[in-house]
């Protein structure tokens, strides 16, 4: 037997040891392969609006390039961008932040990453309301923290229960991360629903709050959006309010996110960013200023389109035997239960023993890609992104219904 020479001496860092490639990416890879084979796959996995960036934002970017705004900027956002963000917080959220209480990074994701890197030491805990955006737990781990999941039951509208939160708090808890409206469930908190959670935090002054408001503008049926630091001003001095232009203005590729919070935290976050990416793209910052300060009617039009799509999907899913779907208040996802299908078999005899098995059957047998709830920490469910055309959605839900009829 010959001993093979090692082809690489690469050794991954300990801190990424527990972090795998996400199941979502794996499903995406299978969907892409099937597409290449010529199958008419409808992918309902996207975490981004299908609409285009508004023209006035694109034009501002072109003008910025022509005007030579192509150099490094102030590390965590230009003076003009910070002013636009401050004005946005004041206008839309009733929150007043000074320039040194505002930070901008390459997407809300970088802002969250900066905050964890700036505040977590080994052993520090971050409470996550499950199911949650898959990245949260790994972002905590990369910063040497420990994610602590608190399950949010469907009976409670997939919202965090205040008593469950209180039980999860330990002396090591540094943050509660709350995302409303939520990826993946679409659940949003009204003021009355948020209040008991903030009351718990008031009793535990060592716990900070990260409010991920990225889906703020995608909230339906006239429900008012509420953010924690505005509802409970006494918590503002330990809250980071995170937002960005990705979802509201269909600007995912531009990579601009921002946060408002206490200046000590904001300064520490700038240190992290200074040694990783430096400033977000100068051109993207110009586009973000235009999006935040320009006409806002696009938000209303798109919200109406998303609400129509949501209703189409929720009605169709609830008509399927074995599937039930709660009406989400916001974002562009439905989180439907497939509990009624578990234990059934496909025509070739394969047992549907999990939401992942169901999603595999949908993809491989019926050309629809959705994401199993197990990826987000609450099973058996599947997440469907309705950030695509009504025509695509109608076809997709027909395929899902047909797939379910085949199970026995
Ligand atoms: N938070 C949540 C809940 C998200 O779903 C996403 C994007 N999928 C982000 C933050 C990050 O958005 P971005 O970095 O594009 O601003």
C-alpha cells in the first residue's frame, strides 16, 4: 500500500471548526445542477427582492463615479451617508442618533459581525430566538461567543416568549438578538408584543439588545413597525439598531448596511472594520444616500406587491392536505408546517421522515426548491421565499400541491 503524500498543509482555524457549509447553499447547488440538466426548477430560496434597485440610486452611483468619488472614505461611512442615516432614524423610527452613534458597513451582515467581534469574549452568550436566520449562530461562533437558542413556538406566532427569555438569561449573556419582521417566519412584533420582552431586559442590565430591523419596510396589512429603542428609550443606551438598504430598496449587491447605538460600541465596531474591510464601497455609499433621501414611494408599491404574493402563497398552501401555514406579518417568507406529511411515502416508497426529506422530494421530484425548517432551528417546517413573480408562485404552489397528493 502506498502512502499518499498530503496535497495540502492547510489547517482550518479552530474557530471555524464547528461551522459547516449551510444546508441552504447545498440545496441551491442541487437546484443549479438540475437547472443545468434542463429541468424547469423554480427556486424559492432567495433572500433578496426580485425587484431592481431604484433608478435614482443607480444614477447617484454613476454620478459619484464620474465625480471621482472612487477613493477611501471615512472608515464607517461618509459624513453625508451618516447624515442620511441619522435623518432616516429620526423620520421613520423616532430615534435620534449623533454622527458618532452611527456606523455603516458592507451590509447589515458586516454591522452585526462587527458588533459581535467588538463585544464578545470566549464563553459569552448570545440569545437567539429560534427559528432564526442561519447566519446568526455562526456569526456568534466566529466571534468566539456561544449561541443560545430559545425556541419560539408557532402557537405564540413564532415570537419569543418573555418567560422563556428570562429563563435563558445567565450572567454570561451579552446580547439578545431580535429580528422583526423575521427571516425565516415573517413574524413581526407589535408594541404590545415587544413590551414584555423589553421589560425582561430592563430587569437584566448586563444584557444588550441587537434589533435587526432589516425587513422593516416589508410589513403588511397596515401593521405599524416598532423598534425597541424607540419603544423603550431607557434601553437605547444598550441597544444596537441594525438596518440596511438591501431589502427595502432591492440593493443587496451594493452592500450597505448600518447601525445606530451607543458611541463606545460604535467606536469599537469601527476598530474591527478598520482591520478587515475598511469603508463600504464609496460608490455604494452614494447610491445608499440617494435611496435613503430620495422618493420613498417605491417602498409602498413593493410592499403592496409582496402582500399580494404572500396571500396567494398562504391561501394555496393552506388548501393542501398535510400542510398548514400561518399568515406572516412581514418579510418575504412563509414558514409552513409539513408535520401532517411526516410518515407518508413517495410513489417510489421513500419515507418522508423529516422536513429535509420533504424538501428533497419537492426539488428532485417536482422542481421546486424551498428550505427545510431544520436549517433554521425549528422543524418540521419549510421556508418559501415569495420574492419572485406571481406567475412563478402560482406554478410553484401547484407543483407543491401535486407533490403532496402523491404522498400516501
Ligand atoms: N438580517 C437578516 C435577518 C437577513 O435575512 C439578512 C439577509 N439575508 C441580513 C440581515 C443581511 O443583509 P445585508 O447584509 O444584505 O444588509
